[in-house]
């Protein structure tokens, strides 16, 4: 993943300039790529006493 803005410390303004759908977090001035969300799996649980 390549980020369009090239400098050492990113700001919230820089974060807002990213394309819609980019999965990144802004942590202490660094843009960190996030892993994709897990698929939703529905499980059935049986409750017994």
C-alpha cells in the first residue's frame, strides 16, 4: 500500500486526504495499514445446565 503524502509525521488532515476505503489507522503520526475484517461466521451455541 502506498500513501500519497510523503513526509515523516502524518496529521489528521493527511488522514482525511486518503482515498475512501483505505484501511489505515493514524497512530502517533504514522499511517499503519489495518488487516481486513474477518468474515462474519454465525455459530450456534447450546446452553445446558
